């Protein structure tokens, strides 16, 4: 909500200037708000077109209400996913247990922001990772060339 964003930005600026103190909780809230706003600016229209405004708003609300502990767990899952994808690419085991673990790890990561789950949406998302260079580059720069395809194939094979 815009009023909360304005208040958060104002308080952040005042804190930076030394005019007031922000608690760690307030700093974390401001950080999440900044990430949510950047994500909406970059991908908001696409998300609304694909999933609807209600789903986009619910996902943002879930993210903004996330506790710091959960945010850290979500990032740990993302890091684990990148390690798994890199390992799969290096060892050529694209249909084995690591691929299954990658698919399930990605699903667990998604559930930190998704309010409901469907295999079709998950498959569609991983297809977008291949079709959209922004997402493809994200995975390939962290796990290696072909990482987005490996994740897509793993989700297709192992998510029920």
C-alpha cells in the first residue's frame, strides 16, 4: 500500500540522515517493500496478465508479511537449487535423484510467495524461465548454461 511505502521511505531517509533510529524489524520491512516494488516494476504487468491482479496482490502481500526467518529460508532454498542445478549440469544426471530434488526444492521455494499451487502454473513458470532471457540469464549466470532447461525438465518429470 502506497501510504506504507511513503512512510517507510521517509523513515529510511531520516534514519540515513541520523534524524531517527529504525529498528531491525522496520529496516527489514523497508527492505522487503523495496524488493516487492522493484519486482512489481519489472514484472508486474506480466504477472497480472498471466495470473491475474488478485493472485499478484496476494503473492505480494504474502511476501511483505514474511518473517525474516522465512525470508532467510527462502534464500537458502534458492542457493540450494543453484548448487543442485550446477551439480546436475556438471555430472550429466538430468533425470536422477538430484533432478527430483531440484524440482521439489523449486516448489518449496515458490511456496514462500505463492498462495496456491498447481502443477500447470509451476510448469508454465519454468517454461517462462526458458523463453524469457531475463530469467534464463538469472539461472545460467548462477548455475551454468542450460540450468533453466534442466529445471524445466525436472519440474516436468517430477512434480505431480
